[in-house]
């Protein structure tokens, strides 16, 4: 009987101790809440929005308190209570009317519902120092006049009164990045007026500082509208049977050569142009080019920039596209010289262009050499003006041996004739470069 009572007492004691321990470690748990604050930045502006994620997986959240200290001032921002919520996401902005430009400290305090610390629970505290900058950068234009041709190029030069994170010229949906020259303490931005934009658009110079403030400046320019020539191209069955099957792997589901041609001429052409925009970002931050750009020697021009081409098959118009370069024809497999000093950023097959070399000349300026029969350079190689980079050919969608020569500004095709004109270069480019 005594042993039974002793055993029962022992079992009850173990139960009470276990229950007490379970109660204590459950309701008096000592793990503080988790606090995650985004974005993780140093500088902020009046539009900066913070995203706060607070969580407590055990007893849940009791409250969150957010306040700011700047100099000797304490600015309350938010106090929120919870009923043992496990997770809360809070978006907030700072009270910019009460903040002064400069440093401040943001405090975030999260309290859980634990009974530890005499019912005060566990408290997590983070504090982060920020710099408040509410003022957009001030820009000083150093290039005063900008005479532009539709489909042509321009160069704007400016200074800023503070470090700039991102800058460039925005024209409709196009953006042309500016590049900083530390030695000159100024920014250079080559931009284009795309061939398909009329005068009913206004270019704007944008500059964003480290805090995200954006300055917008309109600048003086004069646009010369252009009327581009038209051409009629007849597509023969011979062309379709000999040239178009090469493109079958791009559209394996299309078996008819005419339909395949239309896919190539429309969809693949556009995809190639999008690829050129991406390649255009791979550029030197300073100019590599000097002097007049070199043309393919002893070559006749067969097609011009901006030429509107109507394609006909058996007397019926089937498509319309725009030619965005110069077609230059010399002897078959003529040696192709680099138009100016640059770095090879592409040397491979590219859809309608066939075998292609692209040279980067800095500041977003690049030249493209297409339909080559042979490529004689490698990506990463620096080539001097006049160096042989390949031979002309009829690869891609070319109907015969020639060079398709294109000039691009941040991947956007511009009229090469300007860059072959030393007078234009001096007045619009070189007089503004260091």
C-alpha cells in the first residue's frame, strides 16, 4: 500500500513539474520577435517607402513601435497593437515635413506576448541610420544647341552638383544613358532621334541622385524632319527556295517557304533589333573613336538608311519593313575594315544579319557589319581603325554579296551618313568631347 502511494505521489509530482515546465517554456518563452526592414539603403527621399515585416512564431506579437531621432528631437511615427498575431507587414513613409536634410536614426521596437520579464514579454529593437535628401540634383548644361536630324544622333554634355546614380536622355519610350568622365567632372550622353519618331515629341534630360531624387531638364534642340525613300523588292521562288530554308530552325513548325519568309522578315527581324539594344549596353564609359569613320573602300551604295521597303510576291504586296543601315557592294568577299577604333562586343551569327561583327566605340556608340562571309576578330579584341575584321558575303537574309553597315546609339539604329561626315562630326560631336 505504501509503495502504491509513493508511486502515485511520484507520478503526480512528475506531472506537475512537467506541466509547470511546459507552461513556463510556453508562456514565458524567451525568443524575441523577428524584424526585417526593406529597402536596405543609406539615402532616402520624400517618396521612399519602407516595408516592415515583423513576426513571432511562438506567443505572437503584442505591439510595434516606430520612431525617429534626429539631433535632439524624437519624432513618433507609428504605434500598433496586436492580439498575438504571428506575422504582420507594415508599409510606411517618413514624416518628411518634420525631418530635416541630413542624418537621422530610425528605431523599430517589436514586443511579443510572452509573460517573461514580469509580463513585459520579449522586445526586439533595431536602429538604422539614414541620410535624408529631399532635393533633386542641379544640372548645368554645357552643350547649348543641339541640331538633330530625324534618324540622326546628338550629344549633350552636362554637370551635376552631386553624385549621380543614373542619368540620360528620355525621348518617348527610348532612354539613352549618360556616362560620367571623372577627369572632366562632366557627363556625356549620346542620344538618337529614332527614324520613326516625328517632331511631336520632346527629349528630356533626366538625372537621379543617390537618394532617388530625379531632376528633369528640357534643353534646346532643333529637329529636321526627314522623308525617307521607298523601294520595291520582288521576292522570287528562287530566293525562297535557296535562302529561306536556312531559317527553318527558328520556326520549325512553319513548312511553307513564303510563310517562313514572313516570319523571318517580321518576328526574327524584331528579335534581332531587341538583341542589339541589349548589346548596346555593353559599352565603354569613354570615347574610343577619333576622326572620320571609315567607309568600305571602292563600294557602291545599294540601299540607304530609313529606306521603306515594300515586299512583293507574284505581284502582290506581302510585307513592309524599314532598312536601318547602308548596303555597300564592292567585289565578292571584299575585305571589311573597322570603321573606327573599338572593342569587339559581338562576333557571331545573328538571324537576318547572318555573320555579324559589332564594334563598341564608347558612350553607347557601336557599328555593325553584317552578312559577312568570314569573321576575322574575336569578342574582347581591341581593333584599330582600318583593321580588317572580316569579308563581305551574302549570309543571313542578304540576296547577294554586300556589306550591311549600321551605326547604333545605345542599340538604336541611326543614320551612318552623319558619322561618315567629318564636318558633321566636328560640329556635333568632337567639339563637345574632351
